């Protein structure tokens, strides 16, 4: 029973990220991906403007955290920043 609930929570979080948050964040040159879930701790990897810059706090606290907490009631959301390397030749 616990495993089923855990897998349902993971699937719902993945749907939230792929269907709602990623398309919204894409317009802000940002991205978010699920790293893992343990009990009620959800770890997400953010990149682009969701990780760095003045928009990061706003995107994390006002968009990402409330959306995740709707799926996992009372979740603690932790963030990891993903560094990106420029693709342009030097």
C-alpha cells in the first residue's frame, strides 16, 4: 500500500512538472526537474532563471513550491541548482 501511494505521488509530481511547470518556466528561460522524494521532502533541480538571478526566488517561492505542495500536502521542497555550460564556441 505504501509503495503504491509513493509511486502515485511520484507520477503526479512528474505530471505537474512536465505538463504545467516546465512549459511555464520555459517562457522564463528556466527549468525544473524531479530529483527525488523521501517522506514529505521533495528535491528538485532548477536551472536557468529558476536557479540564478533576481527571478529565482520569485519563481521558487511563488510558483514552484505552492504547486508541489498542492500535490504533496505539507511537503518541504528543497532545491539543487544546475550549472549550465555555454554552448557557443570561443
